[in-house]
C-alpha cells in the first residue's frame, strides 16, 4: 500500500511538472509583447502645445484646436514601437495586439476627449446625421498631410495629431480610434502584400471585396466606400485584406448606396468624356453637318468633364455631390 501511494505521488508530481512545462510552452509560443507610452516628465515647459488644423467639410471649413500634452507626445515619440512575438503568432493576432495597444494607450485619453468634445460640438451645431459625423471624422484624418517614410514604425495617434502628418498606418490608427470611441463598427484593413493599411467601417452597402467593411481611404479625401484611386481612373485594387476589428462599436454607415452611385457616375463621366475627346479628334471640319456634329460632341464632352471635375473637387461633401449628380447627370 505504501509503495502504491509513493508511486501515485511521483506520477502525479511528474504530471504537474509536465503540465506546467506544456502550459509555459503554449503561453510562450503565443505571446505578444508591446510597449506603452511612458510620458517624458522632463517635457513640461510648456506643459501643452496648441495644435490647430483647418480642413474642408461639406460646404465650408472646420477648425479644430486641441492642446497636446507635451510629456505624452515626446514619450510616445521615443517609445520603442517594436512588437515582440514568441513562437508562431499569426499576422492578424500580433498586429491586432499592436494596433489596440497604440490606439487605446491610456496616456492618450485626454487627447481623444479634447478632440471628440470639439467634433461633437460641430455635429450638434451643424445637425449632422451619424453618417455625416463619421464623414467629418474621416475628413479630419484624410486632410492631414500624407507623408510616407520607408521602414518607419507606425506613430501613436498623439504624434499624428501633433505633427499633422503621417502615412497610411499613422492616419488609420488615429481615425480608427476616433470612430471606435464614437460607437462605430470599425476595423483596420491590412493589405500585407501591398504594405498598406486603411480603415474599414461597418456598412450595409458598398463593401470592399469580401472584407465585410466599407473602405475609408486615408491617403487623400474620398467618399466612404470609394478608394480615391478608383475615382482617378486607376484599375489596380488592393487585394486580400485582413480585417482587424478595433473596439466593440456596432453603429453602421447607411449611406453606402449613395457613395456607390457617386462612384458609378464618376467613373462613367470620366470614361464618357475620354471617349468623346477621341471622337472630337476624328470629326473632320469639312462640312456644315460635321461642324454641327463636332459642336454637339464638344458640348457633351464639356458637360461630362464638368461633372467629373465637380466630384473630384468635392470629395468631402457626400450629400452635396449626391444631389448634384441626381440633378446633373443625363438620364
């Protein structure tokens, strides 16, 4: 009986050791380490820097002035932004961990509160719908200067606000942070092969490929659901997006049908004006009939060119562009 008890105790102890080693290996194999902002307390003179930014939205301009905590900004600037992974960690897992840490770092809460207080005041004063409010936040991030630097780690949103510039991941992190805090269903769309990141917003129309989200361009102004390069006639698309959900918002964008219409009409007007330009070159001005045909073709060309130009120049005014196209596009 004593030998059996000793044997059972040894086996149980061995099992515990093996189990602890297995668990340690499993945790290590799937572990992701990220860093957090350590405010630089030597940067307190002055304690804040007022950052003012003006950008177009719908029929006018919007100005945002936010005090940025200098100790947080400089702390973020010199934080080690590298991500350490242990074992075989999928891309979606470690990027999600990194994105969330940078977007929701508590040292930036005051900045987000200051920004959103002003944006909410604008929403109230202009009586914006939920869709227009999302477009306002998008226009702010899109209006910041796009500046790409090779092999440069993503910035914290506080850096992007202070610098008023960033590349695709910098501006996307900022916009995703704003939208998610306002309750929208948001993801970052990561295009691994193209080394590109944009924001995706939950929508009931005009979704991007099979991502489940509407594409919110970040490189320049564009309508929700329309990559700006598509408006410019580019054929190339970013493929195989990895959707990394941000936050737990559920609010959807409901104007995707309008932006879909805008996209279709803009592409049609651009293609039609190009076709008409070629036709004008082929019409000989040798008879009164041909001259009349040429004038008709030229008039149509200028009409479609004007329509396309209007869309391109008003990418921050979805309601206005939609009404313009419904009124001006030939039936």
